[in-house]
């Protein structure tokens, strides 16, 4: 089951997300549903149905999960999703 402790290891597609911080100020505040991801980006569908490509390493994200808000540093999400789901998390 996906939780705050293991979100980095789980599939992100389908989750609601907001960009809290980003080195590219135009990305800050973007929100939507994760529709795809690459090794270095999350692809969101915003409220207008438009796709937005967000760099993982440059952002901090807030995911909504069953009413809870989970904050994730984008650097923890960098990598292919198939590889990331196999990783064990280090204590941080």
C-alpha cells in the first residue's frame, strides 16, 4: 500500500501533485495529475487538460494521497520508474 514512507518506491501515475518549489519559477504552483514520467521528468495533465513536463531534480512536490499531503524532494524521484520502484529507501 502506498504511504508517505514508501511513495518514492511506488508508481506515481494517477496521483495528484503540485509543484511547491522549482528553479524554474514558471513551474512553481503548477498542479495536476501525473499522466507519465521519464527518468528526469514528471508529465502532468493540468485542469485544462494540457500536458506539462516538470523536471524532477529541480523541484519539490506535494502529492495528495487519500486526503493526506506528502512532500517529496524531486531528487528522490530521479531515475526510471521501473528502477526506482525496486530501490530500497535510505533513512533520511
